[in-house]
C-alpha cells in the first residue's frame, strides 16, 4: 500500500512538471530562429558542395 502511494506521488509530480513547463520564453524563440537561420543559410552551400563533389 505504501509503495503504491509513492508511485502515485511520483507520477503526479511528473504530470505537474509536464503541464507547467510548456511555455516558451523569448530566449527559446530567439535560439530557434538563430538555429533555423543558420540551417537555411548553409543549406545552399551544402547542396552546391555535394553537387560539385559527387
């Protein structure tokens, strides 16, 4: 009986952390925009390199 309440408390704590940490901060959005800008900027360079090498 005691072990069941421990498992339930851990499960409730996990569910609470999932529901409370869904918000995106400004830093998260800027990081994602920065990563995508690097990917989109370098993708033509990578494609050109692959075409020249292959």
